[in-house]
């Protein structure tokens, strides 16, 4: 495998882009990374509690366009599109990676009581399903408590990172007795230091875990 593999990142919101680029810079700076963004996917996903077939097909078309660039792998940074990512992975002959599986595995290794803080409510249903799939494989006794802090996402989209971090950290401080806390989205990972300052248990984020798993899959 080329030591500088080509990775296409699929984004459904621009707020995921900086966190994943920080993760690549720290964990895999040699990778050649390019971006495809369709923010309309997030807007349409927010209109329904279910991931509709129309949105799935649009996500698949975006991934097929990414594959036309002949990358070594595709990494989705959007946590609300799990079934769409699975469909792509079933059809393309290169690794197509979900954003959260490595984070789930790390948290499940800490114990049975896991909490997840999200800021985009439509993602929670599919993420919970993926978490329970992972738990059945590695820790069947695990339970998941999900909480949503929608005002934090509003603040981040408005460019107010300080309020975003504060709101997430305040909600984390209310979570007592958990073995691990997960910050659900790539965008929430930027609040990790604020959360760690408010809790005693391990706190896991998705970007660095995803980059490390992808690097292992490509054998570099």
C-alpha cells in the first residue's frame, strides 16, 4: 500500500470538517485527503425521524462520485446516515468506513453503562442501533443512555464554539455513574477537553478513532 493513500471524506455538514482534519494531522499526516460536502443531506435528514430512501439514494450517488476519484478508501463523517453508508460499503470494492464504530468499540471496553451526548437529534436512532450491534459482538450487557443538546449545534453553526463547548460540558456533568461517555459527532469532538474537565470517566470522540481504524485497514 502506498504510504500516501488517497482518502475521500464525505461530509453532510461543514462543522465536521475541521475535527477530522485535526485527527488526520495528528494521526495520519501522510494521507492525501479530499472533501465532498452536501449540506443539503443534513437539512433533508432533519425533516424526518426516518432515513428516507430518497436521502439514502442521494448519499449513495455522492459516494459513487467519490469513488470516481479512484481513492483507496472513503470515510463518512456524518453520523446520521448509517444505513446509507452500509449500502455503499456493500457495493464499492474499497473500504467505506462509518464514523463511529471505532468509538463504540473503545467505549464498550470500559464497562456496561455508556452515555452518549448528541447535538443533532435525527442521528440518535441510527447511532443507537449501530451501538447495540457493536455491543452484541463485544459486550452484550452494555446499556446506552443518549442525551441531545440541540442548542449546542445551533451555537456551533453560528460560530460560537465557546457556548457549544459549555453546553455540552454542562450536560456531561449531569451524567453520573457511567463507565464512559461518547461525544456523538465529529463536530462535538471539539468539546472533549471541556467535558473531560467536568467528569471522572473516560470520554471518547469519533475522529481520531476513525482515522486510526482506517489506517489499520489500509495496512499503513
